[in-house]
C-alpha cells in the first residue's frame, strides 16, 4: 500500500452560498467518508483554510483505486465534489517508534 495526498475540489453543482455542511445530502456524504476512515482507506481528512477544497491522506494500492472508491461518494455523481489532484506521498518524518 502507498500513501497519497488527494485534493478534492468543488464541482459544477457546488452551491457557493452554502457552507460545507449545508450542501445537499451532507449526511450521506459524511457517512460515506466516515466509512472510508473506518476501513482504513482515509487516514486524515478535512477542508483546507479559505475555501471548500479538502485534503485527504489516503492509503491505497493505486490512483485508480482512489478514483474508484471516491466515485461512490454521493457527492461525486451529484457534481458537488471532484478530484483535483492525486499525488504519492512519501513519509520521511513521523513519530512512530522504530
């Protein structure tokens, strides 16, 4: 497994007059994302300062695996979120022993 930094960005249907939690079908999106955390797929995630872009730290086999998993987010087919970038992330510093 490899670590990736994934930026998700607002899609064409994003309502700029609403906050993240006020977007349509927020509960379904939140439940989906929590399930990805429970599965160990998403390790960290949250919105970036100053806007609706979101950073996810993901542990996956490939970029295609990320695309496939996020396609099932209710917000993806609705056009609320899309993948902006996917980049491999090599961890050189951490606080794990050994």
